């Protein structure tokens, strides 16, 4: 029986079409490892990053696993003077997720979310299903049915 994460249950509940992947019995640690293990294009596999702005407001950014978030571009995209990454130890309390298992879907509280514009070149993107070892794939159109997000150039 396939293991369902809270993200998958949420998508099922809303009848949103998605594909799921499991890599929990592999040694994949980095996003690039995950893309390789799943035999997927690393430009199509996205990581979910949680940041805090100078205003003390939190933001979520999604970027391809082969890229790094450009903090200046990211700050500009959300109208902040500057942003920095949230510390790993603060993630669980803030989002309900741990480092490596953070999904834009199902966080304790919704944070303004921006996805790198490179996502628009794919029919769908792959990202964490909210638990290490599990990923979901869905179109930006279907993702927009569950969370609100903007698209911007936010990678280095």
C-alpha cells in the first residue's frame, strides 16, 4: 500500500490530480540526488525554502534543486529590503515541516509564496510531499487550486 502524506491527502480531498514518488529507501539526500533517483530532470524538481524578511514577515520560495535562491532578487520580488533563510531548527515550529521535507502545501500557516519562473517551461513540477522520502508532481495550474503564488526570476 502506498504511504500517503498529509499533502497527498489534502490534494485527494480537493480532487486535484497529481503524481506521487517515493525515494525513502534510497540514499538520496540532496535535491539533485532525489532528481537522479527518480530519473527526473533536476530543472523540474523544486525545493521549498522558507525565509524571513527584514520586516520579520516569512516568505516561501520554490526553486529548482540545481539552483540557489538569489536573496536579492527574492527580496525584491516580495517588496522587502532584504531576506534571509529561516534557521533549520525554527522550521518545524513555524511550518510543521522539517528541513528536507518542507512543502508549500499544508504549512501550519500560509506564507506568501513565489515560484521561480523557470517552472513555467514545464507541464508540471515535482516538489516535497511534506515528508522526507516523498515527492508530488503537479501542474502550476493545479497547484494554484490549493495555494496562491507568484512567479518571478528568483534564482542566481
